[in-house]
C-alpha cells in the first residue's frame, strides 16, 4: 500500500486558494498581493507544508506570485462556569486557571481559516 503523505495540508491549501480566488473575484481584483491564513495549533496543519504546496496550488490563478502568510494561533478555551478565556495547558489538567472549572469550550485554535486577502491596487 502506498502511503500518501501530507494530504491534510494539500487539501487545506487547495481550499484556502479557492476561497481567496472567490474573494478576489468578488472584489474584481486584477492582482493579489498576499493572503493570510490563520492556523490553529491543534488543527494538525504544518505551515511548512502549506508554504510548500502553495506555489502549485496557486499556479495559473490570480494568486500566482502572491505571498502566503501563515499565522499560528494557540488553543483558546472559554470556561462555561466563569466565562473567562484561557489557553488550556496539560500541567493544569486543562482546568480553568480562574475558577478551576472543568466545563470549557474550545473557541479558537482548531481550524484553518482564511483571514485576509490583500488586493493590489
Ligand atoms: Zn472558570
């Protein structure tokens, strides 16, 4: 069996590229300067591979030659007991540092999101 590596990043970069093209088209852009992608720490996506696959994914599109900026964001949890936001850490058993509560929702850091498309004037 052939192991296909890094399909994860490949599919994400393809998605980000098509989203950015949509945004560029909606804004009737003639050229795109850069696109910015926010990558959650637990998304399992490595910026290194995003950069690696980006030239191929953007080839022949309006994004060809535009810069790819990857921003990594930490995981953020929202405590449902006291309402505070925090970065869960294993050392604290992922408990809320404010009230020690166990009920928390992950509100950031899990997804890969297209956060900006800079269009050339
Ligand atoms: Zn709390």
